[in-house]
């Protein structure tokens, strides 16, 4: 042969794990790490508590039919702000 022996000095076969089992182990470990990472990504951000104040929005006075509306006019009221883009066809319709 080529002079390479696959036996140990005592004549027994070397004590090695088959490479397929080692590869399977590392593939499983990689999957577990990947699943843990995906679970971490899927964690929702903390929700604001009910009754906790939101940061104020500094509105420049808006004109509605000639009268200006500012933050002081909206104090203590529920305000819905609707944003849309001129480039959005669905928003324009």
C-alpha cells in the first residue's frame, strides 16, 4: 500500500466519530442558534402604558379656511394626524 496505516499501535481502529455525525451535530447547533436569533428578532418592542403621556409634537400653525390652528388650540383634545405623499397613487384617490 502507500505506507499509511489506519490502525493504532495496539491494532485497534482509531477512536473517531464519523464525520457525518459531527456534521449533523454542527448543523443542529447552527439551527438552534438561528432559531434563537429569529426568536430574539420577533420580540415586540415594549408597549407604552395606558395613561402615559406621549411626546408632544411641535406643530407650526396650520391654516384652515383663513384661521390659524396651533398646539394651544388642540390642547386637551384627541387629534388624528393623517399623513400621505403626493407620490402615492392610492393616497391621492
